[in-house]
């Protein structure tokens, strides 16, 4: 799914334009090392009080929020799961039932309870929606009054239930400030998914859009148990892969200017890609090779790039299946240094705007290798504006 397709789906979660017809919920308690259902609900969404609708719509928006490749991940079903008895087939039947089959709904909740590994109380909420996809003009303008297709989907949100914070409040019966009663409340979703994905104005039944509030906690058991596929490489692991590729290629002493050039060029590639392509920018082996050449890596060093690249990927992922390492492209937006550029020594940390790394250079001064930072006529030290040393030289 592209960013615009995700946004188009999120826009349906408004009180004036919702497309949800059915909503089902399951409150799961965890006590004495056992999970139990405290309550299960099945309702027509339009029959809910408006205040409840608002709160549910906020949950669904958050389930389709975050950064693609970090919080929102497209997972593809293995072919085996698309046959009778497969996990894709189960979700397909659930969607086709429009959440009117109580047996399927109960089985769905049971599958989540079995695979969702947590010791918290949580609330599973599942919806069915039917979206009349507006017709698009040749220049991609939506015609809201002309439907071209109907996109039917289910969306699931899993929300921790936590005890509200202790606080004081006004007690009108006693006419005084007393301790407020603490309640168990539904919080923002931690995990969720939409099936099928929304692509090119229609449904892609071979994929789901998976949401994880914490990008480094994808919950592999849940992904495997519910969808029959392996958890993708997380954003942090992809950043580690890329750093390992640089370290393997350039050696232990990576030239500062080369590393800086690599990150500068990735930032440029991201900006150019965003202006022309809707899909996130993915770097495969050949893309990384071209990037290194462009960033000034010597031809002699690049002679063994392919083997060093494979070793870096293998060492970092450490995921082998029948002797074959799983190789995936690296989303450029997950590379460390795109949103921040930190320089560290044992005693100093320098944080640089990624778009102004040109202000940092290396230079030999009095026989010592130094980082040189270009500054304006003033700098700030602990919130205090100070003159730079250049002004004192003029004196």
C-alpha cells in the first residue's frame, strides 16, 4: 500500500464518513497465568452511542498510523496458507461473513488469545467495513459521487487495558477533594492489522497490513500464529544491516567523509524518490553498490563488495532456512542517519542536522586529527549565547 492509500483508508474513520457496519469486541483477562474471556460483544456499529463511536474511530486511526516500514508493514501470505485450512483462507472466510458468523468470530478471538503473548489485560476489537471506492480521473483526482469499486475489509486492533493513574478529584457528595476511583481503561492499540490490503482501488487478498506501535517489538509468535509467515526484519535491524555493510566494505577504519557522503546521498535519494514514486524507497544490493560508488568508495575496495555485502547481511540477520540466508531490501527511511546524524567519541557527542553534515570536516591540526565544525558568529552553551573564538582572534 502506498502512503496515499493508507491515508484514504484512514479518512473513513470519521463520524461523518465511516464505512463500518459491524463491530465485535473481546475483553481478555490474565489471572493466575491463564487467559480468560471476560466479555464478548457483537454490534451494528451504527447502533453505538456517538461518544463510543468517536473513541473507537480514534483507535482505528491509530491502527493505521506510524511510518511505513517501521510501524506499518505489509506481510505476504505463504502459498500454503491460501489453501483450505490455511490462515489466509480463515481470514478470507471471516471477511466474507461480514462478521455475522458467531462461530468464526469466536474462533478468531481464540486464535489471538492463543498466540498473543502478554501478561496484560487487553481488548480485541474487530470491525467489518465496506468502502465504495470513488472513481479517479486520468490525473488521479477522486470523484466522490462516482463509485468505481467496493473494497470490503476487516480491521483488528489489540488494545492494552490498564488501571488509570491515581489522582485526586472533587467528590460532590462529600463536597471535598478525595482520592479518585481508579478504573480499568482501554488504551491505544499496541498491535493490529487490516485484511486485505487496499491497492490500486481494490483488494489484495494475498497480503495484510500489520501495525506495531513499537517497531522493534513485532511479536514473531503472533505473526506466525495468525498469518503463517515470518516476522519481517525490524527497522532497527535494517539500520544495523546497513551499518554492517558499510563496516564490512570499508573496513574497521571507515573514512569519516565517505560515511558522511553515503548518508547525504541516501537523503538526496529519499527526497527525489518521494517526488516521483508513491512506494517507499527500497535499496537492494545493486542499489547499495551504486550508492557506495557515488559516495567515493575506491574501486579497489569495491572489488569484493558482493561477498562483503552477503556476509554483512548474514551476520546481522542470522536467519538461515535450509542453508539459505533470507535476504530483503533495506528501506532507505530506516537507515540510521537519515533523521539524525550523531558523532561520538569517548568524551564528546555531536548532534548534526542530517541536511547540514557538510558543516563537519576532518583536518590535521598541530599533528592531531580533528573534527572541524563550521559555525556562525554565535553558538549556544547550556542555553547561553556565546561568541565564537573567531571574534576573540579579531581582538
